[in-house]
C-alpha cells in the first residue's frame, strides 16, 4: 500500500438478514436475535411476502390498539425480569 492509499472505516458492508416463510418461527427468532446494528441503531432485514404477512398478523393480534407505539406494546408483553 502506498502512502497515498487509505483504508476506509466503512469498507465492510452492513450484513443483511433474510427472512423467508420457509423458515421455522424458531429460526426467524434466532436471526432477529442475532441482528447487528450500526452506529445509528439500524439493521437491514429482507422479508419475503409470507414473513411480512405473518409479522403484520402477529403485531395486530398483540396490540389491542393498532395505533399503539411498539415500545408501549412491548411493555405489555415482555416477560418480567
């Protein structure tokens, strides 16, 4: 490497998680639990239509009020510590 070359701190692309309706619920949970977040607390996930539909139905089933924020719904369903 010459003195004019530099190595970018952002050379490694952020990994993307792929979720497919062919996966078991256990496997989807494992992938979600292993998500790595960037400095902005964001992660990339690619969903197929079956996973999207499942997540929509599960979310609606959990929230009595569809306008409730995720953090508030989570407080009502998370297990006690």
